[in-house]
């Protein structure tokens, strides 16, 4: 599974431009986070059809970085994220992107792009969901 990250200018219409390109191609954005600062922005997102999104972005002239992600389910309780993040940090694994995919049945869904996915999968064990 891949997440897409687009670097933008910090100006009105950037999210519209990106989401229109993807939506026009019939691709759904399933998770999204964005941040701006110092005249620039970053938008990270998951989609229902990676190949479709890739083609749509390319056709619209939008450059996107693709990051391999792992899906995890954490208990919906205080400290659950801290415990998982500390395991990764202690092992020297950097979290490059984190996106929430919602809460269901007492579990908080996340996707993580990390510096070493294989080791992260091992460290997080049964918290990791199969794609």
C-alpha cells in the first residue's frame, strides 16, 4: 500500500486542484492530512486506486512522492500511540508520515510510512494489519 505526498504552495485552491484531478479520474481519497507553513504546504493522502491516482496526478502535472506504508490498529485508549511510537523510536525507526484511517470497534486505524518497514512490522507485531 502506498501513500501519496504532494508539496504545494500555501495558497487558496491547492487542495481543490489536487482533489479535482483525483476525483475526475473516479478515484476516492480515503484518508487525508495537510499542513502549511512558510509559504509551502504538504498534503498526504491514501486513495482507493493507486494506479488511477498516479495517472490522474501525472496528467494534471502534479508531482507526488509515493511512500510505502504499513497499516496498524491501536487500542482506542490514552497512550496507545505513544507506546507504539516509542518502540519505533527506540529501534531508531523514523516515522515519515502518519495518517488516521478512523476508529472502529475500539481500535484506531493508522497508516505509517517509516524508515524501515520490515523492522517496524516485526516490532509492532500483532498491531500490524495485512494489506
